[in-house]
C-alpha cells in the first residue's frame, strides 16, 4: 500500500478549506491548516492477496464508511502511544481498465489522513515525504469468508486456497465487514498493492483450531486421492491418469474409499505379492522328518 501525497493542495501536506472542515469534524478544538499535515493512502483493494484472500467491491464500500475517524498506528500494536494519524475522508477508486485475478474490474479504497505538526511527529512527516513510510495495512473483521470455487463458508470445503480447479483460482472472498479497527504502517503488507490484516475478534483461537483441522482433512483427502489414482493405474493400463485424477478431485471420502478397495483388489490380482523367503525343498523336508519325534 502506498502513501500518496496530493500535490493539488496549496502546499505539501497543507489541507484546503473543505479538507480542513472535514478534519475539524473530528477534532475537539478547531485546527488551522498550518497545524496539520495531510496525506492520502491506499488502504486496501479487491485483488487476491498473498494469503489468497480478497475483499469484494461491496466490502470496500462498507470499509470506506467504517474507516472514517480511525487511527493510524505502527505494526498493528494496539497502544495509545502509537497513535499517529486519523482518517478524515475515504473514497473507492475504480479502474475499469485493470482486471483482478478473479476476473472483475479493479478498485481500491483510498483514504485521506491527518496528523498534527508537533515536534514528536516531525520525523514521521519527514519519512512520509521521503518515501520511507509507505506501506500500510488495515485491521478489520468480516462476517463472511467464502470459497471462490463452491461458495462454502469459513473453510468448510475441501478446496485449497491457491490451487486451480478447472482453470479457476481458489481464494477466499471476504464479505460484509463488521468493524474496522485501525490501519498501520508496516514493512510488508499482505496485499501486494495494499495490505490487509484480517481479525475475527474473540473467535481467533477457535477459528485457528478449525483451520488446522480443516488443513489436516484436506491433506488426508489429497493423499487418499493420490493413492486411488495410483491403484487405478496399476489395475488398468488403459486408464488415462490425467483424466482420472481430475475426476478424483471431485470425489469425497466415501467414494474414494470404495474405489481404493475395488482398485486395490484388482491391482493385487495383477501384481500378487512375492514371498520373501524360498520354501524348503521336498527332499529337505523328507530328510528332516527322520529327526523329528
């Protein structure tokens, strides 16, 4: 996410009259243009991020409302000492000439923030102007996280984020934001152009456990599918492995277990297990019998 300085203003970081009015709606004591430094920033967008998640367009509109008046901090450390700036205006910017990985028109949420021209902020203002402090990410909660392939909620399906199914990328779409907590200056944001920190309130631990269990389930099914394909290829030389593997991707555990048993029996008939020890010869068995009691 890039901090963007608006050169259309009367001077670098100085707000115009309308901007100042919007700022003073948040301030307890009216501020003058000379008392504040303003800058604009890219909060988040609708592109698939590094975690294979993204906001939909409606979510960006709602986040624009929720982020009004929210504080900027550092590295998502929730401390009053780290408060640096506050957002006083937002706007969803649409760029129809650009297309996301999901195939729709690209758009992003732009915010305008201000901070006081106080001594303690002098270094931060210099770093913003110098392009050192650029990347930011947002902390928010959403009501729904939906699989892009099947529409299942909250990882409740077997699709794996980042995998491609029938030519479609699997990712999680974040819908209906419930709250916006803060935005932070960070070193590496989750989104390539912006940055997102997804938070889910008091359900963090439970969701983490459910995600771990879902990941184990997906791993088990992936291994089961590979074993079914292996046995099928052993049982039938004429089988097209690629076609069968794609068909197996659509099967769930009961079907896979039934096919594993069936193909396992056929494969065992074609390739019976060889004994590891040679049987004793008849002569040796007969000779040995003379010494048996």
